[in-house]
């Protein structure tokens, strides 16, 4: 029991130190940016990250199932302690609870040290020299929507379709996942591409991510971007680029969304550029709809038939997974996770990429 208490104390002290470091880090974002996010963290991806990257499967997916098995085993382990002689039950239950608490403390420390500190880095707008503080007008948002619609309508004529007239990638999904690192090398500024060149991994379990309404997920413990292989093609490349942005140390969802668009939209591959722009357009149209603009229907009506078919097919795929108990619980858990990491508006933060797009547009438009 003494050994258990010592291990628990060690793990608890480590977690407390990481928590304190995390709180301090949010007060010195510039220091985090240049020392951790651009220096220490990339070293982790080039050492620990390359170990998981070398595996032909997602280590994160495997560890998740081992964790589930471990939880089931732990419950049985606790129940078994009830069978101990009277007078020893509380002792054995206490020892086993201490072991579990030590594991949680250790996982928290690993999360903060290996990736979580990226939540405290400078906002991407600062690194890009963009001003997002002044907000934007409805007219500016409308102009962004119409520009994106023009781009999407043009690109839509250059992409492949399936037998239902819906967008289809011009290459295999595996090829897209392998190419994302090269695309970042070609189009991302140096500060967006500091981490190791790692492959994006597929999640093998059918619909595991779809059931929680998720297109992709990044594992901060194995430093692996993971993708939903059942999702439609429309946002596949965009999601791969989004999860790769997390690998590069951009933890905030709005920034990962923006980076995915910023990098992919420069590609000379129409199917990849289309995926990025049609995903960005979705966010812009949602933002415009929320303004209550009377001409929203008119703006939406500018979409060509091909883009509309793609959006309809996307909606039809996700419909069976919406409003389920699993999806609801998942959304609440992830929203709480974002809140605990300093993202006050939780999952709504995804839409804030529009602020960055408008700021970039103001910076580059004469």
C-alpha cells in the first residue's frame, strides 16, 4: 500500500506541476509560441511521432480499444476486491482506485507536455499579421460568400463525379492521406509546418467516428491525425488537412479549419482545392445565415447544381447519425474538453475561421 501511495503522490505532483505550467502558459503566449510550439513540440513529433507514424495502422485506435478493455478489467478488478476477507476489502479497493487515479494523472501530464500547451500559443492571426479585432459587416460577409461561391462553381466543373452526379476524388483516399504532408511542404509558411512529416492514418473500425458525428480526430498521445474512412469524399481532403494542422501544433479548431483551407486552396489539384473551398463556403454561409440577412436565399441560389448535389449528398450521409444519444454525449464531452482548454465557445469555435478569412481578405484586397 505504501508503494501505491508513493506512486500516486508522484503522479499527482507531476499532474499538479503540469496544471500550474498550463495556467502560466496561457499568460505568456509569445513565449509558448517561440519556445514550445516552434521548438520543443516539433522535437516531440520528430521523435515520438515518428515511432507511431512508422506503424501501418493507427496506434491511437489500438490504444483506445485497449483502454476500453482496461476499463472493463478495472471494473471487474474492483468487484473482485469485494470478495476479499472482511477487513481487507477497503484496503484492496483503495489500492486499486489509487492505481486508476495514478493513470489518469499520468495521462493528463502527457497530454499537457506533448501537445496541450499548444492551446496557449499566440493566436494564428498574430503570426499572420491579421487584424480580427474590428469584426466585419454583413456586406463584407456577403462578399466573402459570393467570392467563395464563384470559386466553388468554377472548380466544380473540373472535378470528377460518381454515377449519381456527386463529387468524387480523382485519386484514392490513401493517396490523399499520403500527399497531405507534401502539400504542406509546398504551400504552408514555415511556422505552419514545423512538425515532422507524418502520414494521416485511417480509422479502420467502420462508422466508429460517424456515430459521434466526427470526420477526423487527432491523438495528442500518439501524435497521429486520424480520418473517418466512411465519410463522403466532399470534405475528405479538407479534413485530412485540418487534422494535419493539429499535428503541426495548431490546437484551436477555427485555426485548423482556416489552415486547411489556406493550404489546400492553393493546390493545383482541382479536387483538393474544391474540397477546401466548399468546406469554407459552408462555414461562411452558416455565418451569413445567422446574421438574419434577408437575401440569404438569393446568395444560396448562386450555387451551381453540382455544388448543391454535393451538399445534399453530404447531408444525407450524416442524417442517420444526428440527434442520437451517442452523438449528443460526444458533443457534450468534446464541448467540455474545449472549454477546459481555454476555448470559451466550445464547438462553436469551428465557425470562427470566417473571422480569419475576412481578415486575410481585407489584408490582400486592394
